[in-house]
């Protein structure tokens, strides 16, 4: 069986998710007797596990920090390559001074191959090793030409540094996907507990509209660049996505981006009115405002599922 890729279960940024989880945990603790009366597993131990999941999610390494580490390691390798090219240039000076007319001996030092490998990290390391071997072979002639032993030894030290840093950078590149995956697992664990509490709250406070609204993950957020609203909706809820001026010819592009069916509509209240648009998971449909409800100004979404959270995108054209 092929392993499945671990994916984030929510569409908002991590900071918003952890902030919401922290606030919800505080509400949950205050309402704990009511939750426990409804679901016996939601006791003080559950509250402790919830808080632990929140704290782990808050302290998990940010992916941008992981990227910064990779950039830093790449910069270190680039620095080693610069040092390698500098060491070569110094030695090339003494090789051509000691053997100005011998293309064969210059070839032993790799002078005729340098242009082909000067940007290749792995080949540069091998190149420096071969140049070092040639330097030891012709050490006396190089010394006579004025070359110090430090120039020869520098080839070996620069090569070792390049090998070490290149290996470290390559190893980190291979482990980064696992670091990111581990991070997502921690965040998803927090999110799953959060949504479980929110789903229970919709039942515990089914007759208390204000309390139900306290246990909601996200209302829609508007894109900065266009009239686009992206959001998530808790189980058994009806939410107002946006309030806008009525234009019978304006197109509303509804997209169900989640895994449960959602219903969209226009309304002048907080309840579905007029023509309803039901969308299955990952479906998209376009309707004009005039097709839905005349003179209505509120865009609503409803999730009738009892346990699963839904998500959507609405674009106004």
C-alpha cells in the first residue's frame, strides 16, 4: 500500500487556528459540566488533552523557519564554493609560474577542466582533491616558484569544508518534507479536537444562538484583491457570508471546497430564503442575484451535516 501524503485539514493560517483553539479551550473549560452531561468523554482529562494539543500546536516549528534553515545552509555551501574557487585561483598562479610551457603537467592540476566544473559542488570537491594530489607530487617545484605550503594545505581544508556543508545541506533537503509532515500532524491533532468540541457545542447549545456562535471556527474572510469570500462553517449551522448591494445581473460563483454538501442562498434575514443552491463536495455553480431572490442583500451558507465541518468559496462578479 502506497503511503498517503499528510495534508492540513483546514484552510486558514496556523496562527488563526491556534488562537481560535486557545480561546475555545477557555470557553470549553467554563462550560465543561454541560459538555460532560452531553458527552461523558468530555471530562477534565479531555480538557487537559485539549490544552496539551493547543500548546503543542502553538510551539511547533513554523514552516517558514524551516525554509530559513534551508536558505542558511545553501548560503553556507555557496560560501564554501567561493572559497574553493579562490583556493584554485591562488594555486593556478603558481602552477602556471612553475610549469609555463607544459600543458600536460598543467592538465594534471586540472587547469583544462576547471571551467566545466566550477559551478558543480560535487565535482568541485573531487577537483580540489585531485589538484591537492598533484600539488604534493610537484611540491618542490611549486615551492621553488614561491608557493607556500599553506596554499597547498588550503586545498584540502576547503575541500573538506565543502564536502561537509554540501552533505549537510543535501541531508536537510531530504529531511525537510518529514519535518513539515510532523508539523502538520501536530496542527491537525489540535484542529480535530477543536472541531469535535465545536460540533458538540452545536448540540449542547442548540437553543442558544449566542452560545453557538462562540463555538465557530471561522467566518468568511474577504480577499484583498477581489470580491471573493473564503470560509468554513461548523456542523448544523447557517452563516451569513457577506452583505452586499442588490444587483439582479451580478453573478455569484459558489464553490464547495469541503467534503460535505452545503446549501447557499440569498436572504434578507439570517435564515435561508428564496431559491436554494445545494452543492456537493468540490462542486461549483454560477447564479445571478436575480435568479435567487429579488432585492435580497445577504449571502448565506448552510451546513446540515451533524458532525463534519464544511468549507466554501464565493466570488461576486
